């Protein structure tokens, strides 16, 4: 069994934090499957919703960035290879030392990173939390769950929007009998239409059933 952990992390010196805070891009995702060299600190990122010129200006003044190169570009996204300075805080080497994997990382709305980690047990998670506390890194645990074995990827394709809808439905009693909340109530909580809430709950439930309950 391994422990899947999803958390929000933030610190002024975390890699690309100044660029994230510049709002030069709507989303920045780490390409976790790409080969990286821990000695050089080169990583690949998918940048979405950005004008390349504005994004590159943000990189130039980002104290966590040593160098960068545009690898590819299309209408809705671009791929950059970015090197980090010695001032940049990188959690991936720490997670590797703890015997874990960083499955993915993307920028979040709080000007930091949302990371999905695969760790061996709660002791490893505790050591990571202690490291973050010692470095004054904000570490906000969103959720965690057990998973059989180790896998190089996400346990499901559940989106954050679907997860938020399912969690809100559970917390507000939508699944209780009798039901304690209606779609209209969840619509106000999530600030989306009742139809959108219904769709996210339906698709999210289907994805959980397919990824967790059904064998290949």
C-alpha cells in the first residue's frame, strides 16, 4: 500500500512562485514524466493561457529562474525548459529522498503549487511536513488516501472541479437519506448552475467507479 497525498504548498522561494504571482499565465504544470537532471535543476513545464512574451518577461525577473528555453508553442499552450537558481526551493529532491514520487504539480489560485504525491506511509508524510515547517513552507493538506501498490501516474482522471463538487455534496448531506441538500444548494456553494453541479457529480461518480471499483 502507498499513500497518495494532495497538498497546496507556498513560499516566496519555491520554484517559479514569482512568475505564478505575476499572473502571466493562467496555469503552469510540471511535466513529471520528462527526464530531469537533479544536478542541473532543469525541468519542463506546460504553460497555459499565456502570451509568451509576457510570460518570458516574468521569467527574466524571477529570482528562482536561472535560464529558460521555449521548447514548443501552439495556440493554447507552450512548453518551456526552465533551470532554477540555487535560491529556489525544490521539493522533488526531498520527496525522492523520502522514497516517494511527485506525481504531478500545477500552479494554484493561492499563488503557489498544488502537488500530488505518492509516499510509502504516514511517517514519510510526517517527515515531509516537518521539512516544510522548518523551511517556513506553507503545507496545506487537501486529501489523502491509500492505494494498492505503486503506480507512475494518477489513480484516476477525476478533475478538481468534479472532486470539489463531490466533496461539497458529501459535506452538505446531498448523499444522505433523506437528502439534506439539493442541487440548488450546492449551486450556491460552488457558484455554478444546478445543471453543472449535477453533471460534475455524475461524471465524477462514474470516474471513481471506473478507476477504483472496476478491474481492467
